[in-house]
């Protein structure tokens, strides 16, 4: 069985929909992704490193671990923005 590759734009769109409240199982079915856990993995990556973490870097020349850990202000801003959206959704769900 060959592993499917998903374009960055598709992964980003799916993660955004997940953060808006759609379930990973629902999105997996809609976008024909065989395992909903892949979506959870993308969400985890985005929460840890912003949307840039979804880019497929296989086959590219390594810039070293030090370069990967340094985040630009834009990436930090994007990460904080995502965290705020996530927390707002949690509060909305708690309020019911």
C-alpha cells in the first residue's frame, strides 16, 4: 500500500476546519483520508510549530536543528493566534 501525500493547502484547510469545531473523523471521511489520526497529527504539529510545520521537507537539504527551532515573529504570532482560537472554542463548548 502506497502512502498518500497531501498538499500543504489541503492540510492547512483541514486543520483550520478542525479548529473551527469539526471532528477529525468527519473531516477524514469528507476528504477521503484513510486514518483520522493523521488529522490529529497535523493539528498537533500546527499547535507546536505553526502552519509551517505542515510543509513536506523530505528531500530538501537540512538546515540543521538549530535553524528549525528558531521561529520568526510571524510564526510565533500565528501559533498564538491558533492557541487563542482553540481556547475560545473550549470556552464556548464549556458554556454550552
